[in-house]
């Protein structure tokens, strides 16, 4: 995937893309004045605070502060990179992208990969038709019916059937102009000497897609007793098994909405849960996850629930995958199925209610590890108890917080029929517990714990800073005079500081814009160039600049409050310096001057007419 799309192509995409059309695919919008409003797709809310401006090509949520252009919207809602978002929009609106010379993949390779993607998509369509429309598909249809999987859910996931022919697909694809090399690279044919034959024959076919819905390969299941039961596409230019999650394309929005992903083992597990209404589910396409697959999940959530088969292999897979997830700072949980069940059968028999009952009793990975150790431990002999306690110590060392560790000690005391204090003492004989820095801070164990009050103060100051910047955008002529006398040190929040510099540049020197339209255009350009916090605040300035929300009187009051905050911080620093002793004549003089200024500022605040300066 190229990360170097030419700026001219990006501008062409922005000009062609209709932001209202794109956003409407994720939340319902209604027109209000010149803008559109709706419920924010990035956070839960009951009253619409999400605004889209077709004229400016921007969106902004006044509830959570998320904002940007149509590319940024796709980046956030689809959890894709900037380049991927631009490419998706280009494909949707028929824009041909140009890439910088020497950057990314060359045009020949892009064309070749495009042909492979078309070949795979047409193959999936052929398999689908063969399953649902051919006489030979009857056996497969009956198999799916016995598993309780309906046609609707199977069609949604594009389940198909490969003909039980040696060269059925090869002959059809060749007639459509695809070469033997392309069929091999797509993993659809195998070679024996000089002969080519279809890789998949007489098997139920599960298309394997990336998070954009592009088919990169297939998983295939036998309908009888043949071995192996499952085969996958071979590794190739497009397909990398360890980098895909089955069902992610269909589940991504549900995962984001639930802030949780349920991980199962197989294709039919995903189909069964999705059919039962549990949509935030993906499959590892095996038993143990890879780091690449977990990184895919991290685009959407950090809460991962493993729901593997209720057998020994499933338990081992949950432990291995959970440890890997914990190492990536995810929050791993385990949902334990009733003995002898797999997720698909449970979902088909009991529906969403049965799955909800299982997930209601899910446990932390730490608890699951302890339960597994206890189930295998021998407490009937002294030697067995020693081994068990050593294993328990090792597991508890993985606790992410002191609270979690203490909760599990109580659990162990109950299971081992020991007093909590006795068990805790015994466990402490091992490696001493060292709680995480975050735990110490929370309990006031470090000097940084006292910083919580400071953080709250700075957040309040940051709020004044943001509202001041909004008022500046609403009153550019007066703002140009005020901003020239301020410095970045007047702002404690880094994003606010960045926006101050950008706004000052827009309104400085010969570029002082009395024309509100030109001010907005200057801010809009900064909004497009900036990312994340500062970028969202620039968007808010653009969205509010022509709404007249803040009058000049409000701007003057916010300016005084900003000055008050800055002077109080400077005075506190000077006083601390003077307390150190020594010859501090210059510092003393500056302190007196700043205190006089602070007195003047406070007098100005006291004289504000509440009706004129209320904000």
C-alpha cells in the first residue's frame, strides 16, 4: 500500500467526495440551516451534537471534539491509514490516483494486484452461484441446513462451493483471459509437473477478506470424511494467513460500537454467532492468534474476549492467545463454553440468549490461568502443593494491578481453603510484588500522585484557552490585535498552543482578514494539514467562525481570563525561585510588575457587564 499519493490526487479526491453522502452511511443526518446534524458515530449520545458542513467539507462533534475532512472521517470510522482512506474514496468516486515517482509500489505492480483481486472476486461469485444454483450444490446446502446455518447469513459472508472437477475453475478463468501465472499467484490452481489443476475441489468455500472487504484468499472445508478437513489458500502476493481475521470486514462497526471483539476459532463459529445477532465476532482461522492479527483488532478496541471450543486444545489456545494479547496491552478475557460445545452449535441451538449467558460469566485472563492451574494441581501431597504454589506465584506475577492481584488472592484462599492473610503471606515469600507505577500513583505512593489536582487545574485552563481561540475565530479583526501580544507560553495545552500559532499566522501582518470568508478558508487549510487534537480544534474554529457564537465582548473577557491564568503561573514560578534564596533582585522586580498586571486584569474582570460578557 503506497503512503505517497500525490497531493494533486488528494485534492482531486477531496473535491469529488461528498462528505454528507459518505457520513450518511454511518449515521442518519438531517438538514439544519446550511449544515447537517445527527448523532455522533464516535461516541454514545442521545441529543445530536454532530455537525457536517457540505460547503466546507468538514465534520465536527461538539460533544467529543472529533472533527476533520472526509478523509479523516474514513480514517477514524474505518480505522484505516490516510492512504487507505484516500484510495477507498478514489475508488468510490472514480478518481485515478497518481503516486510520487519512486515511492510506494509501481503502477505495473498495482495493475497486477488489481487483476488478482478481480480474479479472486469473480471466483468467489462463481463458487456462490455453484452452491445456490447448481444441482450439485444440493449436498452442500443440506450440510449447511444440518448445521443450522441459513442461506441469508451464508450469502452475506459469500459462502460458496467449489466444483468437484480437476480443471473446472481453471478452464473458466482461462476463457475470461486470466493467465496460468495469475491463477497460481492467486492460489487457485496447483502445479504437478507441467499440469495445472484446481486447488479446491468439492469443498465448501469461505472467502477470506481484509478489513476493506477485498477477497485475498479462501478457506475450504470438506463435506465428507476426507483429510485434511480444512485447507487454505497458499501464501502469495496477496494472502498472508497470519495477517487476516475472518469476518472482520462484516464485524468492524459492531466491534467499535460494543468496544469489544469476540474471537472464535472457525468460519462456522462466526456465521453461527452472527446469525444469532452477535455481530462483533471474528475468527483466528486456527487456534493461536498472531501479533499481526491482534494489531488489527487494536484498530477497533482493546477489549478481547476469547471464546474457543470447550476442549483441551481450545483452553491451550486461549492461554497462548491471551498472553500474547496482554503483552500488547490489550485487555484479554475468556468466555468458557459448556463442556462439549463449540460457539457455532451453541449459537444455533440457543441463539443470542445462550451466547449472552456465556459472555456474562467471562473471566479475566489472570483468573482463567489460575483456574487452569488449580484444575491440574495436586493438593493431596506436600510436594504437589509446593509445585502448585510456585505455579500460582508465577501466574500472579502477571497481574497488571495490585487490585487485580488482591482479588485473585481472595479467590485462591477460597479454592484452597486457606485464610486470606495466610495465603497472602505465603505468596509473598516468593518474588516481592512490585505494583505498576500507575497503581502507585493511584494510591498516592509517588510524588506524581499529587499531580492529579494539577491535571484538573490545567484541564480547566485548557478549556479557557480553547474558548478564547474560538472567540478569536468569530472576531478576526479584534483577534488580530490581541494575538500579536500573546506568546505560546500563554497556553498550557500543546494542541491549543499549536492552534494559537496557526491562527496567529492566518491573522498576521498583511494577511489580516476582516473578511470572515477568507479567515475561514485560512483556518480550513490549517485543519486539513494538521492531525488529531490540533486538527480537530482547527475544524471547530472553522465550523464556528461564521456562526457568531461569541461576540467581541466575550472575546475581551476570555482574553482577560487567559492573561490571569498566565500571570498566576508566572508569579508562582518566580515566588518558588525567590524562596531558594540568593541575590534575586531582577526576579523580585519582575514579580512586583507581574503582580501589578494581575491586579489590573482582575479589576478588568470585575468591571465586566454580565449581560455583555456572559459566555
